[in-house]
C-alpha cells in the first residue's frame, strides 16, 4: 500500500532522537527491562499481513460522560472555579505548616537573628488564610506582567516601569518573607532518608490534593495521552534531576508523568518521577507498563472506552493487549527493537510514502516510510487502510488511519504545557518544593478555566487572560495589607555603618585589635559575611586584618569568638 499525498507527523518528533537523547540515563535499566517477559499473557495468535480490506479490531464503545462534574452554577464567577482546587483544606494546610515552620526557624536561630536587627524575620506575623490567597493572587498577576525579578514589581524609582498595583495589595518585604518560609510538610514527621517515601514527603500532601480534585471535577473526552512534563529547576533535590533536550520551556528540572485530555490539555493525573527505584515492581511488569496502568486506574479511565495515545518510550505489545482487555484502546509509536514485532514491518524496506501492516488479533502493527523516517506504530483502535483528512495547515491529505488516530490522541500533555507557560510566573528558587507547588497551582488555574469554558453561561465567554484577571482581583480584594512600620536605626547603628572601624574596635574590650579595622569595599563589590548567619548574607564591608567579609553589626561578635 502506498500514498502519494503529503502526510505530516506533528506528534512524531521524538522518533528522530537517538536513545541517548530521548531517555535520561537513570532509566536505562528500565528500558532494558522492557524487552523481558511480563506477567500479562499476550495473544497466542500469529502476525499476518493485512491490506486495505483489514477488518479492524473489535469495536470498543465509549461509555463515559466527558466534561465538568460537580461544577458550580453556570453564572459562577472565575474565582469560584479557582476555589474548586484552592479549597479551604489545602489553604489551611499550607498556612498552618508555614506558621509552624517559621516559629521553629526563629527559635532555632534567635542568636544569629539578634545580630541582624533589621532583618525581615523580626517583622514576621503569622499568615492568615485571606493573606495567603492574596499572596497567590499577587503571584498570578506576576504571570500576566513578566518582569526580571521580584523587586521590579515594587520599583518606584523608574516611573516608566512602575506597577502601583503590587505595593497596594502587598508589601514587598511581606511577599518575600512569605515566599521564604512557605512550607508544606511537618518536619517532625520526616521519614528516614532510606525510606521509599522520603523523596516526595515534602510535597506528598500537595500531590494527593491536586490529583483528587483534578479527578473529581472533570472527566476527559475519549482521547487522552500520557507523556512527560518538566518543572524547571537546577538546584538540589532529594530525587533525580532530569535533562530533557526536547523540552523548550525547561530542559533541566523535575520530571512528571502526566495524563491529560488530548482535546484541551486538562491535567487528569500526574506523578513526580522519583528514579528507577522509586517504586518497586513485584508483579512482573516493567516500570513503564506499570506506570501507564497505575495512572489510568487512578484517573478511573479503564473500562470506559477511552483511546490512549503514547510514544515509543511506553509502547509495547503486552501493554496494548492488557489495556484492550480493560476495554481501553491505545495507539503509539514503538521502537523497532521491541520483542514480538512482526519482521515484515521491521525489516522490509519501503519506498517513500509506502506502508506495510500486520495484524495479530485486535492488535495492528504498521510501518510507514515518510521521507527519511520510518515510524512503526502499534494500535488497537484503527484499521490498516488510508483515510482522507487535512493536515495542520488545513490542506487535504491522505494518510494511514493509524497515524490519524495517533495524532488525535497524542499531544494533550504538550498542549497543556504550552498553555500553562503562557501565563505562569516562573522564578528561580532555592526550594524545589516551591517550584512544585507553583507548578501545580498554575495547572489548577488552567484546569479551572477549562471547566469554566465548558460550564459557564457567560456570553461571550471570558478569555483565559481576563479569567485570570477576574480571579486574582477577587482573591486580593478581601485582604487589606497592614502598613509596615520600619524600625529606625539607632544613633549607635548609624555611626557603626558610617564609622564602622573606629566605633566597633572600641566595643571589643580586652582584645588586641591592632590592624583589625572594618573597611568599606569598593562600590558594587560585596563579600559573604562569615559571622555564621543561618542563610547566606552578602555585605559591603570587610575586616582588614582577617581579610574576611563582615557586617558592621557582626564585627564585634566575630572578634570576640577568636
């Protein structure tokens, strides 16, 4: 069989990558295991060649009811849709854990904080539920107004860059101190490092909450897909940091496995990758096989007639046959070295735009020569023939029905990522837990808009931009920030800052400090203070005798300890 019409593969770009480029190194063991026998008993039938008269697989009826579930009234406001996921339970959890963690931090570091009287920590007051929602509203607005750093949102020196909305709704120091102490677990319950649950302990409650809400309020359409997504992060994490060269928005970071609706990018379920030993598999399945079944089961999508799109990282004969036994069809590209593939599809040399197919029961294997590429696909959802359709440029084309089915089912995760990173506030952070929280909160905002679009009676419907604006204005309107009163410097502190060496050398009684003076560094140059702060502090002063960086407030204390 052959076709002379143009056929494009918008979702087959991963087939161009080598194995080294496509998979991260710590999954090599998992992939090598994918050729081993699995616990599911495959079909005993033999492969047989098929042509345009292929009868196709047994029909599987789609019995689910896609769309919003337990949705608010059609005239509900955007903030009501956001609150489907930002419930009082999760807000109470974060507020209580953050306040508790801050109290512990202040108690454990009170001596060091005494040397920093102007630290923002001294002005800490417990955060309330209303303030935390306002904090998230401010963060949402940062995604709509991109700036290079946090301070730029409170910039009042450059009139052309001033954004007065931010200081009206939250003080800069207050925002940054909340961000610093934002916390999710109870550190008293932290498991041992060798425990299986240690790696994700700090975000486990967040994962459970968002997965439960994503499932509860929406059921996807027939076509769904499973793929990886990345949370950009280059810092230290307790689990494996990944490198994915084909991800535009974040090539380094924390990898997630996502199950999404292919029609709109709605995130149904997700897992954060912990490494190849993160989940021990004792049922004979490979890691990827078990992952697919686990995600589909968690989302309650089996035995409902869904069609799953997957790429060649997951696809295997055993997986597709087991899914079909659960009344779930699937289509995916497959690597040519997978065991059990028909030789006629793997070894036959094809001319350009020519295809060849073989069938084993309900499972179809098809190879198609597209210029220099020869993707091989497995499917339990399609026949082997050609169909007339249109490509991404709306031009009529004739393409294999299997490829059309694959393109219909695949791409939901990438679609969700594309929408997500349009309006998400991406910032560097030293805390990987913050990155996970804001990533899932951004996905919750996207999911809430998808539900709004399907449920609202608004005519015309709000655009996603205006939906977010309306939600964040509602979230910040119920909170009135307290006026910040800064503690003024005492005369002694002002003199210490201006005349540091002269004043501070007199305060260290009984210590010979000849040659130890506090010297101001050149403008723009700073050093790290070595006085033992709990966090890194950079100062514009140094001791001329010790040749180390020291804050004026730390000069006396440091030399008393010598």
